[in-house]
């Protein structure tokens, strides 16, 4: 009888040990599954960064207006340096003569874009005429020591349905015909 009780106790301990091992296996499997899922999400995020659209503004320039030598068009050239198209693009811009640089926190006035959006294909430069200035109005007109500024904001979605933005600013300094990047109001998300 004592041997039988000993055998029953051993079976109970063995069953408890197997149950504990089963519980431990389930917990470890759950932790491994969560780790694998987090790794897959990180891999997807890294893939999106490598494949997404990146819209940048390369520069600003003047182009003579055909038939009117008194005016030049100011053109901003942008390009999507990413591998996939930028969709639902909206382009806000200002061309103005300023006495001071564009402040970093400048808010752009939103236009009504109902039904109008830009697609930025990969590696294709897009030139957009943003306004006109008088020929020779190089930022030193009327004796000012300020400059002509073109600045703005491009908003777009990537193919992963994530919203992005790029802000840009170029200045034509007093006495210069060239446009250069401003010290403020340039960046992207």
C-alpha cells in the first residue's frame, strides 16, 4: 500500500511537472510570437523608408518672359528623389520682396485645392512658375538692402498612405541675379 501511495504521488508530481512545462512553453511561445510580430513591423517600416517618396525643391531661377523683356518668370524646380510616386501633392508658395528673412514658424495660407492635386513621379523634375518679377529686380530695387524671396510648402502622400511635407525658401540677395537657399524655412518631415 505504501508503494501504491508512493506511485500515485510520483504520478501527481509528474503530471504537475508536465503541466508546468506546458505552461512555460505556452508563455515562451507567446513572447516569441510578439517579438516576431514587432520585428516584422520594424522590417515593414524600414522597407517603407527605403521605398517611399521624398519630394525636395532643387532651386529657384528666373526665365525670361517671351515677348516682354521687362518681366522674368520665377520658376521653382522640385523632384521626387524616392522610389515611388508622391500622390495628392499640394504646392503652396509666396513670391515677395522682403526686408528680413522668412521666419521659421511662418504659416502658409491654405488654398482651395478641390479636385486639384499633383503627382510627383520618381526622378522627374517638375518646374512650377510661381510668379513674375521685373527684369533686373534683383532684390536691390528702390535702393533696398533686402531681397526677393520665394518660399512655400509641398504636402503629399506616399504610396503607403502616410502624409509628408517639405518646406522651402530661396532668396535673391541684393545685387545678385542668382537665387540661393535661405538660412531659415527649409526642411522636411
